[in-house]
C-alpha cells in the first residue's frame, strides 16, 4: 500500500512537472514533433497488421454466427461498430505499448542508470522538459493519427474477408457500415486513441526514470512498464465504455 | 568555497555518510579517496544538489545547497562543472550537440560564433580535435568519451569542478592527459576542484590536499606528502589495500 501511495505521489509530481514545462515550447516543440514522427512511423506497420487482422477476424466470426439469422448487410454494421469503438483503438494501444512504450521505458531507464539524466540536470537542463514532455506530447499527437489509419485498415480488411468467405456483397457490406456510421463513435475512437497515447508514454517515461541498478534494473523497469501500460490501457478502455451511451440516436 | 558540515545520508537502510565535515578552499584541488562503497560519489552528488542530506548541510560559495530554491540551485550549478565516472554523455546526441547543451542559450544567442569557438576550444583543452564533433558517443573510445565528459564540464568556464573518478579505466597515456587537464583547469580558470579518485599516483600529480573517507567519516586531511607518511590506521589500511590490489594485478 505504501509503495502504491509512493508511486502515486511521484507520478503526480512528474505530471505536475510536465504541465509546468508546457509554457516553454522553445524547449520541447522540435523534440515533440520529431518524437511524434518516430512514434508514428515506428508503430505503423504493427498497427496496420494487428488492426487488419482484427477487422478480418471480426468479419469472419460475424458472418459465421449470423448466417441465415440476420440480413448479410449486418456484417458491415457489426464490423464497423466493433472496430470503431473497440478494436482499432485498443489494438493500436497494444501496438504502441510494444513498439513505443517499451522503447521509451528502456531508453529512459538506460539514461537513468548511466547518469545521463543526472548529467542533464547538472548542465542546467530540466530532464522533464527535455526527455518526458516531448515523448508524452508525441504520444498525444501520434496515437489519434494511428487510430484513424487503423480504422481504415480494419474496415478494409473486414470488407475483403467478408466478401471472400461469406455470401455478403460489397454493396451490402458498405451499406451496413454506413447504416452504423455516426460522427460520435469516430470522434470517440480518436479521443480514446489520444488518451491511450498519453497514458502509455507517460507511464513508460515515469517507470523508465525509476530504473536503478544497471542493465538488470533497466530490464526490470521495462517489464514493469509494459505490465503497467497494458493494465492502464484496459482500465481506461473500461472507463471509456459508458461514454458511448452519449451516442445520439 | 565548498563547506560540508555534519552531513549524514542513509541509502537503502544503510548509513553511508555519518557526519562528514570537509572544507575545500578556493582554488585548490582536493582529492577525496576511500575504499569502494565509502560514499565518495554520494558526497560529490550532495555538493551539486543531485542528492540531499538527511542531516547537515553543504555550502557552496556560502550558499546552502540543500535549502536552495530551483532557481538558486540552477544559478549555483552554472558555476560548477561535473565530470561523471563514465562520461554520462547523452548517447542520442553527437559530441557537438552534447557540448552545445552544456552552454547557456543566452550566451550563444548573443554571439553567433561563441558556440562553435567554445566547442573547439574546450575539445582542444582535453587534447581532442574537431574530427569527433559529428560522432555519437558510442563511435569513440572510452578514453575519448571520458575526455569529452571533462570538456563538457569545463566548457562554461566554471569556478568549481567536481570530478568523479576521472581516470578510472583509462590507459596510462589518457591518465596523464586527464591529470594535465585538471591542472590546466586550475591554472587557466582558477577553478576549485574536488576530485574523487582511486588513483594513488594522481594524488601526487594533481592534488593540493587529500581527504580520506572511511566508515562514513573523514578520517584524514592533509597534503599528499603527509598522507603517504601518515601513521593514521585508516590511511595505512587504505594504502595497504591499494598496494595489495596493485600487487595482485601485477
């Protein structure tokens, strides 16, 4: 319990330091855009791969389950509903944990144990401004873009598989998608993506900076960060679910 | 210049410093020696405010480091340079960017030629040329990394330089070069230096005074000559251990 409170206290202090660095964009702006580019390009192949598979599986399962029970265009609606509200943001988040979060935790952990973070402080540069703020803001920027691309990939994969393995036609599938499609779920998916990006990069930075004790310490910190990021992702996902009730009918 | 008063520090439940008292006079090179785990690096980190004492206080230029505000600490650090044990260069940056980062933005903004000139000058001080500037730290040797670490510490012409084992792991030629840099920093910058070292030979080469840290306290202070001639049991024990270790290596 004491440890949890300690982590809560330290992470709150880090969050406060991140917020207080925001009024000085000259120190983090260029780094944030460079990091956002790195995060987006780095995670894109895995995001497209995972969400493409997610869309394909959903499409197949829906086709098999509903065959002869509901009209075929429903496959399009179910695929759209599943990928927009759940699969695309969540699978993008999982890809970000693996590609971006683990990298940030290991990078900052290695910097901490090799005294590079101390060195920054000694030469008068705030480690939070130089190391954490660009990474966290980059997560906030890159994740919604990746979610948007993930939505497209999963819908197209779902359509391709549905047409290939179920009796649905392209026209029926896209009718189903359009029947479901509203602005709010799309907006909801992007907001969810931003929240995931923010939490993944913040947790990775916090846990990385807590690393102690050489390469073993970096390994431990990276493992802890991955566990914390995946847990946070699912907790956030659960907390976001009730917001969908706000969807205008 | 640096006054350490009754500093206590416990790390991981183990008392590391138990009431350390030490003064480093203006312009002198004080070598801090002691066995592994004696708390020498921990003490050095208290001087620059990377660690805070559990009890006691460290004064730099008459100002208490532990009670300094963020701005005061930043101002104090601008007067100090710190040479890390393994260089601690930022490995995502080139040598040029590492050195640039240690300079005040205001100075560079005032004079377009200031940055490049100071970078080349500080590299020359540690006997390196500009061929390393666009390399990353992992593309140069360990000895060069350490010397770049020294260049970074002196690039802003500090009054006080703290060295954490500056010659450990270097070949004899690099040891001589780093010792020369320490002497140059004192002669050219008039800097006050506190140097943590295991290198007994460096004591005679560069130190004005020697302090021995053992069992969490300063057990001896004096000139290098007094240190080597001392009958103090802690000094004899330290020198005996060093001689034993050197004989084993030989």
